C-alpha cells in the first residue's frame, strides 16, 4: 500500500499502535489472568489498527473512483464524435484546452479526417452542464409557463426535447453525486476527529511505557 494515502495523524496513530502491539508481545505475565488481560488489550490494539487501515483503504478506493467519474484522467480513452467529420470512436486526449470562459476541454486527434478536434463539451460535469444550459438558452425561447421551447430553424423539435430531457437527467445525476460526495467529505472529517481522539488516548500510553522502560533500565 502507498504511504501517501495516510494523513499525518493516521501515520502517527498506526505507529503508536504498532509500538503497543510489539510491546505487549514482549511482556512476561505473572499468571494466566494477567496474560488473558494482556491479550485482550492486544486484541483491542489490533482491531483499532485494522479499523484505521480499512478506513484509509476505503477512502482511497472512493477517491480513485471519484477521479475516474470526474473524467480527470487524461490517459483514459473517451467515446467521442469528431466535431469536424462526425467520426465516432474511442479517443485518447492529446491535451487540455480552455475556451474564453475558462472551461476545460480535451483535444483529440481524429484518424479519419486527420485533424485535431476539441470535444463538444468540457470534461468537468459542472462546466458541461453550464454549456448545455447555455446551448438551450441559445436555441430556445420560454413559453408562458417558463418552459424552454425550440426557436431555431436548424434544430428539430424532437432533437431539442431529447436534449432538454437528457440535460435534466444529467443535472439530477450531478446533484446526487455532489450530495453523496458532500456526505463522504463530512464522513472523512468525522473519521479524522476520531483519529485525533484516539491519538489523545494512545499517545500518553506509549509515553508512559517508554518512561517506565527507561526508569527500570537506569535502576
Ligand atoms: Zn474527424
């Protein structure tokens, strides 16, 4: 597992737990009762360690998935239609280009017309939605109920209505995604609080053990 997926607090806590587990393995117990007590404490440390590692792994997996879902991976392939010749294929981006509004688009190379083309929509979902909304405003007018009606000679009504529908579905998808993401961020914050609380519990235990160890050594 990669080291950098842990926060500093998580690294410190895992280090302390490792130390405590190691320490308890070396303790010589006076009797069976003491041994059972010691083994129980060890189990607590082991369980805490597993809990932290699991939590971090889950967060890492989720962040990986988020990054993929948000299309931030320039090394992936994307299904696109060449905006110059209409050739549909799976394209790997050449680079990222920005428009006047600052929206980011992938630029691809089309093997059919042998030219570079820029994707129709930005790869960021929010920017894409903003573009879709802007397009709707551009080709439509609002009826008396505020609903967008096609108002463009070259866009058939069915095509427009379909686009309107998919825009709303896309908006709803983003809303749900953002909602669950916000919940996960709040959850991560809670986890970090728990890690901090654990540090306050385990730091003094380690300190005491280290202090006692050196005391007996000197005596
Ligand atoms: Zn092309």
